[in-house]
C-alpha cells in the first residue's frame, strides 16, 4: 500500500504546495492537494470579494470531501 500525504494550506502558497506535491510523488507517495490555483487573485486583482468567498467555500468543501472519501477509508 502506498503511503499517503495530504497537503493543506493557504492558496497564497500554491507554488510551494506544487513543489512539495512533486517531491512527495517522486518519492512514491500518493498526494492529495486542494485545487492548486490562487483564487485570492479574484479578490485582490478584481475586487470581487463575493466571488472569492464562493470559490473558497466550494474548493475547501471539495478538498475535504475528497479526503474523507479517499484518505480516511
């Protein structure tokens, strides 16, 4: 059975999460990461706080559901 790693963090650290994902995968780990795009840009560059909150909630729920279904069982 492959060892599993879960990466969670602020989307401000997308680049670092991608780096760690690659490192763990190259060592043979099964890696679970959130959708890796910086949706803070929606808020910071476009000023759309409502859309930012919507994306953040949706992506967080999706990641947690994937963990519940894949990692814990």
